[in-house]
C-alpha cells in the first residue's frame, strides 16, 4: 500500500534502520545518505520516509513531502558542495533505475531537474576509458586481472572481465547500470573469471536496459558455465551474441562501430573487439602479432587516454 513500509523495499529498510547507511541529513519527513556506489564526487540520495512507487505518485498524494525532498536536496547540495551549483536527478519508472522509492540525487553541475533513464542523465559528450586491471595469468598485490570499461556517449562496454572485476568497478565508480555490452576476447581465466560476478551484479541491481554479451562461439561452453556458475535470480535481459568465423561487425551506429576480428595466439583462438568511433577519439585496434588482445588494449594509443582515462589497480 502506498505510504506504508514495504518488506521488499531497500529504502524502507534504510529508513527503519534495518539496513545501515551513511546518513548526512535527516528531517521528520526525509532522509539523506551517501550512495554506496557513487557516480560523482558528491552523490547523495534524498528519500521520503514514506513509501510511494514513484515521484509522481508521491507528489500527487503528499505534495508537502515531495516539496520537502526537493528542499532537502538543495540543502544537502549546499552542505556538500557549497554554492558551486548542483543537479537533481529523479529515478522514475522502469527506465529510470532499480530504485523502488522516489528519490532526488543532488550532484555537482548545472542546476536542473531531469526525469530520465540513468545512462541518459548527462546531455554532454562523455568519453572515458577506465582501466580496471592489467595483470596477466595471476593478479599481484598492486595489479588486478584484466578489465577495461569504455564509456562512450551514454554507452558502456566492458572488455575482458578478469577476476575481481566487480570490486574494481566499485572502486572506480563504475556502476552495473553503466554497462550495455560485455565483450570477452577469449576464455583464459585472467580475461573471463570475473564474468560470473558481473552478470550476477547486473541482475542483482536490476539494470533496466538489455545487456548484450559478445564472445567467441568456440568458447560457448565456458560462457555458459560462468553465466550459471551459481544460483541467482535472472531479472535482466542478457542477450548472447557469439562471434564465429573470422569475425563480424557487432555494432554499426552513429556514435561508434564495434568490430570483432579473429586473432590466433599460441594456444587459443581469440576474437579481438575493436571500437572505432566515427567522430575520432579512442582507438582499440589490435596489432598484427600474436600477443593477447586485451594486452593490446592496455597499450592502446595516447588518443584513448587523452579522452580521459582512469586507472584502478
């Protein structure tokens, strides 16, 4: 029932104290706490203490509380970011994110109200290469297994999720919601052991958009084993698009072209994915020798890093 606590609502559990949170501000009608997976230097959630399915329902039934949420969002922004300006984002509906309670997220930037899907929250061009790890065979104390996230104008591509990728994404501030495609070049452990965790995290977070997985068709048995390595509830449409033969163009769009090419290493056939932006920028093409495809990505051109890159050990 609207207005009443719901047993399956994470925010209701936070309000009741059943689930811990880092609270930054609280009033009689609202609660503000830090996001567990921040997507900006300042990322605070402001929620009403009563349960409603979305912001519109809250505004219709409890206009004063809806106003309280907006007021508190502004207060939190001033408290956390001074007078530098901020942006408020509402997650509403199936396309707005997994949250089951309307909330405002004050974040640094130009003041505005946005009702949109999470990945479309920023109208400007966002292009960034996030290096999650570069260690081969085994991780070291200071280097994680392979893992590379290319954020390109609202599209998120994860390449070769090695062991520990889910944790590295958390450290780098990359959310499961940011991923649209998962590309596995080959099924050596340092390029694929993190696949199980990433797929389960996508389903746990109830990512609202479909996710596509590209991988060599010859390694389907390994993909199936990793996808269903343990028990979990499937809540997200994960489309499998195995690549066979000498490769194929996987995506041909106005923003970029994603192409897979066959590469043979000493021991296993490898599908090398290359992302070729139509408007210049990051080039992830491979070299014509027998090194690991992901290793080539780790040594990609300076143009990729100039677009903005983050390295997470």
